[in-house]
């Protein structure tokens, strides 16, 4: 790339001091870390399955490639694209428990934000980067459950930062090739988002091709893409693993919330984060449009492509919102830097300092406006109001599991209850963690591991019509029914209400999250006699 097209910070005669930068960095790290630190709702999380995947891989040396945990479709093929994350989660869980997993996840996501922020410092003043990063945190924290995608966010941060350094001639080509090749190898074996390594590299290639005109550097980017492809083939599923991202949004037969659009989710599960996402996207697009009209595409293309790509991903599937948040940090910081330098250079220091003060106030007041909890009962104290949107301290703040997450599993195991278990989708990962290898599940929260017909012709219909349930029951001879009782699908609550009225099933356990029924048979007679719950405990609640 020619030196003329480089984007660099315009240096002040008296640069922002290092000690002040460190204070802003510390404030951001504290703010983002507390925002990301959320106790785990283990009953509905995928985490139990990921840990068990890792355990199976470590103990057997084999990588699961079928619907391994289910007794309904055990041989259905499924690409386990996140097997490496499972191994990492398993080792951390063994060494540090669920608290360690929470801390690890905070580290990966906040680390990703810091890498994008470090890249932003190549183009913008530290005060603007701090302001942009603080505004991005609630979007980044939209998905706080411990998931393999946290590793993807971190690897995306590595890619963006390394590519910026290479683009600015601060990192050699060989070092770039080695760093990104190794990162891609780890990424393809950790999470389906590995294709973003290709995307980010492609964005820098496009910029160089259009504006740089440096043939050697263009060649370097092309070779780098080739290395990334080869690295991505080094996964247990070879070409099928490389092509797996092309089927990520396929028809599963079961609707997944994280794969729905912002508009879909906004209508059904209103959340301020969707409005925040939309406002940020519109503001950035307006600024980009203004600069394109001003014929400044050369200056903004490397920011425009990632933020538009990740923005479209986030808009089409809300799981992409944190990626958009990361891309927005350097983008917003650069746009503010450029516009101030261009149109308000004389007030630059006042504007930069003012924005950093606003961001600091958001952070400090956020820490003051959160929940206070009754530690004994683990509940918010009634006299405290809900925290503000920008407050990192919520009722869920903390590490490890929510209290009493494993009560139903302990009840099942302590009373030596046997399967087959009929369970709903949400609780599948929880059951895999607690029951494997002694029991298999009916279904779990891996829609790609089950056929479309299974969901459309078996799982959903048997909850919609008791006649269909009885038909499937004869096939599998259920001994226990175990549900996440806040399942919000249209069929789940009517099914549970019908089940309460069935004379051959007895409710024996209920807590804040789960409910369990046992079949009335000789095997369960003593347990039902001891634990059966009266029907009067249960009622239909409108809405």
C-alpha cells in the first residue's frame, strides 16, 4: 500500500499522557468485565454439552460426529465444529469449576474489545477510542452466556489487530502469515465463525486492490488467504468442516432465537439493546454516506466493510450483534477523529476531553445505579430500582452458576430414577452434563443434530396433541418427563397443563426452573408415594 493512503493519528504537540490512557483503559476493562460477568442459567445453557463434549474427546480420543447423546436419532450425522472449545471448557471446568469458566469467558470477550481498541488507537485519539468502546459495551454484552463464540470474538480481535499492524508496516509479512495461520487453525476447530478470518483478510485485500496499487502487498494478501484456507482444512471433518458455515442458517425444523432477525426479536422480546443496535447502525451509515459524498471512500473503506458486514449479520441473526459492537469501536473512533480534524480542529482538545468525560461518567454512574442484593436469599432488595441500561451491575451479575441450578439433577440421581427420559429442547444440554453416559436424551439444543422431520413430525406434534404423544410414548416407553418449565414455545405450556391431568403420570419435583413427572408403574411406586405433588399446586396463568 502506498504511504499516501495510510490513516494515522494526527499528533498533538502535547500528546495525551500515558498515565491518562492507562486510567481510561482500567476504567474500560472494569466496566466491560462487570458487564460481561453473568451467573450461568445452567438449565438452559449449551455449556453442559460443551463440557461433556470435551470430556468425551479427552477420555476417548474421539471427536463426536453424530447425534451422540440422543436415543431418538443417535446416528444422525452432525459436524462438531466447536469440539476444540469443548476441550478448553472441560479442562478449565476440571481445574477451576464454573467460576473459572465465567472468568475465562470475560477474559476472551473483553480481550477482543481491547484488541479492536488497540487497532483503533492507530487511527484515533485514546479519548475517542474510550468513548466509542464504552458505547459499544452493552451491545457486546448482549450475549453473556459462556459459549464457544466468545473464542471467535477473541480470534476476530487478533485478526483485525494483526492486519492493521501489517497494513501500517508495523508487522512483517512472515510474522503476519504465522500469527494468522496459527489463529485460523485454532479458530476452525473452535467455532463456526472461523470464516470471518477470510472476511477480514478479504476486506484488507479489497482496500489494497482498489486504492493501494501495491502489487507485492496484494500478492501477500492473496497468499495469506490461501494459507487460511489450508489451515481451515486441518479439522476433523476436512472439506465438510471448511464448508460448514455455508449451512449455518439452514432450515432446522426448529426456530432458534439467536438466528432470528433484530426486527423479529424486537417484536416478540423487546430489549433496549435492539434499539441501541439500530441507532448505532443508522448513525454510522449516515456518517459513511456523508464521507462517501465528500469522496472520502479511500479513507473509510477499511472501516466501512467490516462494520457493514457484521452489521448485516447482526441484523439478520441477533447472535452477530457482539461482532458488530467490536467493529463499531475503531469505526466510530476514526469517524469522530476525522470529522473533528476536518471541521472543528480548533476545538479538538475540548471535544476529545469532553467525550472522554462523558464516557467516564457513564461508567462511574453505571456502577452506582445497579442492583443491591439480599445475599442470603440471592434476590434484589425491593427498595432498589432497576439499573439503567448502561449499568453493568444487574441481578445476574456474578460468576459461576445461579444458586440451586442443580436441584432437579440431584433429585434424579439421589433417587436413582431411570429413563427413558422425555425432555424438551431447552434442557437438553443440562441433562447431557448430568446424565451422560448413564442416560440419553430425547432431544437437546443442537438443532443441526436432528432431522427436520424429527422436529416437525415428532417433537412438536407430540406436545400439540396428546394422541401423538401417546403414539411416541409407546415407541420409547418413557419413564420420566423432565422439562424446563418456562419453555415459551406455543406448544410447551399447553402440553404441561395436559400432562398434569394425565392419570398415569405423577408430578414429583418442581423448582423455579424445572418440573419432573414419573410414570405410574411398579418401578416408581415408592418414589411417587413419597414425592407426588398435588394438582392444586399447578394452574394456568393467562399470558
